[in-house]
């Protein structure tokens, strides 16, 4: 199963192999377009949401 993913002599790029294997690269590409500060802000927003949800459950 993984042998075809790691194979490098098939003429495909790593991204093409990942997509053929079923990996969705769109979220990675979207996040890499952001600055490090923007990614940290999104991460903090997610942490704040989780904290709010935890408070709501107690």
C-alpha cells in the first residue's frame, strides 16, 4: 500500500503522488499562503473556541 506512495521513479511529483494516494493538500496550501502571524492567530482562535466549549460543558 505505502510502496506506491513512496515510489519516486513513477514520473510524478510528490504532490501528485500524495493526491493519488488520497491526501487533500488544499488545507496545507491554504495555510502556507498565510504569514506565520496569521497562522498563530488562527491557532489561538481555535484554542479559544475549544476553551469556550469546555466551559459550556461544565
